[in-house]
């Protein structure tokens, strides 16, 4: 499977997007949007911002697990990664978003 974005409706009836790597792992997921158009705009924002390292914020959870947020130029979070087992794995996740984010196709699961 190639990397791809998926737009879907969550159990709370909001629209979300996720970016999946070629191995099927979710490498970035959005917060909820009221409309499908909002989620599509989120995908466009990831495509624009993902190649640039300055938009990534590397974090560690309270449980000690590394993760990252991808920010837009307006300072809002576009997407959040999964929790990783190490900073090395997190940095590989960022590299995957940088590589796949700009051009991955969009699949509408709604």
C-alpha cells in the first residue's frame, strides 16, 4: 500500500483526516472538523507545511513517550502523531510525514 490521506467521520459525527504511511501505520491524525471541507483544508495545510522542519514540535508525553505535532504558519496544530517508543522512531515518523505529506493521494471514506 502506498502512503495516503484518508478522510473519515468519527463516532462523534465530526470529520477527520489521517495520513497513513506505506506500511499502513497512521503517522499523523487531525482533530475533528465540523465539515468534510474543513478536513480537506487540513489535508491541504499538511501538504503545504509538512516539508518544512520549522513546523514540527517534538514532544514527550507525561508517560515518557515521544510524539510530535505539525503546526500551520498561523500557530494552530494541523495534526498529531501517534506515541512512539523512542525519539529515533518519532524522528522516523517526522521523516515519513515530510516525504509523504506533500503528495500522498486523498481517499474519501465518508
